[in-house]
């Protein structure tokens, strides 16, 4: 006989600023939340160094330390934290079901989704092999290691522009590899990039292979207009081609936009399914900040609490 599924009032999926903030609010509202961390407890901030723009830390704080503090605060009010991954959901009906990687079913009256987003990669074999050996998806985290050395960055959006500008202060010159003959970034960011002397934009250029055995020594690029192949000597190779929300498991269950971001009702965290709320980067491709994620995590817990009250569950 299979064991009866656990049944909880509030389940939170994800452990970044949104998930932990939802947990603090839900726990203090006596919802006895359980929180599934996913396979990267702490989320994207775990691969960040100094966080200087989170209010309340006048001297800045290291990303992993901040997430440790978030976790402790959630636990202090009784959140049950489970270091497991959720791999399947059924969000039909009043009581929802989710399943852990190990196949355990958990039933929940309300669910808060805070599964975040992950950086996109080019998909080159050499990119995988040299990750953390000169290849990075976060210039702000890792740029410092390449002070005074040539680096390249792939992408033409606001993130790539912002990161190229950041790198240009550390590493002369910065080679920006742009696959078209224009940037997608906002006009103001384009102007800044194009006016910065030590950022060299390579138009119509794609990375074919990152060179090096144990560390990056260069990148082989192709001009997709002329088919000319060349090598640029760089020590750091940054990828800034966007993020992908971690929402695959909700594909057939919830409304999402073309790129997979969950759709919430304006001014709230309600998804199209009753009792299911979305917060953080899984539903936000615009702001993507720790503080905005935490804010929507708080909103999701308050929305869940109101929903459970209206349903007469609490
Ligand atoms: P975007 O999707 O806006 O841009 C991605 C960039 O990467 C595009 O230039 C795209 O090229 C390029 N790209 C995608 N795939 C590949 C590939 N396989 N090979 C080479 N290049 C590739 O992502 P961002 O992360 O830059 O921005 C996401 C959102 O966040 C945007 O709305 C942006 O405005 C916002 N943002 C705002 C900031 C701010 O206001 N300060 C800072 C950072 C982000 P192509 O153009 O050819 O498609």
C-alpha cells in the first residue's frame, strides 16, 4: 500500500529571495509552510559575490551569506525546509498535488511558485568544459578575476551591455560578440557601449569554440556575413544572452508567455489556477532583482493567506 500523501496548507517551491520571503510571511501567518529548495538552494545569489543594492546592508553583503540569512529567518518562524526537487505537479481542483524527485506526493491547499530563472548558455561543448575556468554567465560575479586582461562577452541585450560596461572598467579591451548588425539593448545602453573606447563590438559575429584546455586562452569566432573565421585572445569568456525561467514543470498546468514566464493577474501574484501563486523571477523578466523578488514573495504569501481564509481553510 502506498503511504498516504502529506497534506499541507501552504507549499513553497524555490529557495531564492522570493521563496524565503514567502516562507517568512506564511510562517508568521501560521500557515505552517513547507519549502522545497530545488537543486540549487539559495538560487542565483549563490553565485554572486558582493550584493550592494539590497536595502538594509549599508556595507554590502556576500550573496551566499544573504541567502543563509534569508533561510535562517524563514526557519526561525517554523518553515519546514526540504532539500528536494519537485518534478511533477497536478494543479487541477481545490487540492493540488506535487511530487518530489523521489516520487513522494505532497498535497497542498495553496502553492507559491518561486522557482526563479537560470542563465542561458550557447550550448558549445567547450563552454561546458571551461565553465568556472574562464567561462562565466555573470560578469558582475566573476569579472574581478580578469582585471587587466582581455575578455569577451556574448550578447547584445541590456544585460550584455551592462556587463560589458562593468568589465570595461576592469579589463581592457572588452570584445563584445554580437550576432546581428545591431544591439537589442535600450538606446541609452547602446550609446554608452558605443562611446566606451575599450569596448570593441564585433558585429555579425558568433563564437564557434572557446579555446583552452584547463583555462580559457581565446575564442574562435566566425563572421556570419563574410564567413571569415578568426581567433581573439581572451582569458575570460562571458555569456549574457538572457535567462530562462525555471517553469518547465508547469508547462501544461499554468498560463505562461512565449518565453515561459508565468503570467500573474495584474497587481497580484494570482496565476490562472485558484490557490496557485507565482513570485520572483519565474514571473518577472523585467526587474529581476533580489529586492523585487522578495517583494513579490511577500505578496504571494499575503495572497495565499487571503485565499485560504476565503476558502475557510484557516
Ligand atoms: P535579451 O533577451 O534582451 O537579449 C539577449 C541578447 O542575446 C540579444 O542581443 C540576443 O541577440 C543575444 N542572443 C540570444 N541568443 C544568442 C545566441 N545563441 N548567440 C548569440 N547571441 C544570442 O536578454 P537580456 O538578459 O539582455 O535582457 C532581458 C530583459 O531584462 C530585457 O527586457 C532587458 O531590457 C531587461 N534588462 C534591463 C536592464 C536595465 O534596464 N538596466 C539590465 C538588464 C536587463 P538578438 O538580438 O539577435 O536576438
